[in-house]
C-alpha cells in the first residue's frame, strides 16, 4: 500500500539525466563532454563565474541599482547576523542585511551599502527593502521556499 502523502523522489536513471533547471540551453554539454575525472570536474566548477546580476529601477528613490547574487559566504554572513544569542531570527534585520549584501552601483559595480548600514536601511520604505531583498534572493538562486524559511514561516 502506498502512502498518498509520500514525498520521496526516486533517483533518476542514468539514461534519464536530471537537469537542475527548467531552461533549455543550446550550449549544455553532454555527459560525455564533461571532464573525465573528479579533479577535472572540480577545477571546471571552481573556475566558473556563476554570479548573476540584474538592473532594477526604484521609483521611490528615483535611482537605478544593480542587484547581484550572494556567494555562499555572503549568505552565511547574512544568516549569522539574523540570529540572536538564543538562535531566534531577528526579523527586523532580514531585508536590510540582504540589501546591504546585494545592492551595487549600476555602472561602477561598487557595493552601495556597507554592512553597518543595515540599521539605517531599516528606516527606509519597507516595500522597497522587500522588493530589493526578494530580487537579490532570486538572482542568488534562492527559491520561494528559501524566502519563507528566511522569514520564519
């Protein structure tokens, strides 16, 4: 008897490869075109520039900004700043910390805010902070479930 609530997934067979995105890529290599050993694959992955970015216009501030994806280290730093000593998420820090980490000047590529600006950012319009933070999470590859987890839902 199968459980209708069973959410386990089967590992795909090798002849049915799992693709970790929903987009078609004309330049996607075949398995046979990949490096033939783990060291070569490691070197390939670590040499790739996988950062993403997107321009965004903030009408309320009358400015163009660039949002960039966070690295794993930046995400870990943001998450560390979001927890108090008891391990509870500091909701008031969530969006300002993400915005400070991911907003850049659209032409110079300089980070607009410093980490210590997070408290000052909390004085800005909540909707703007939310839009920016969500856009940064999206370009960082964090899906809606990750956003819900970050918000404590």
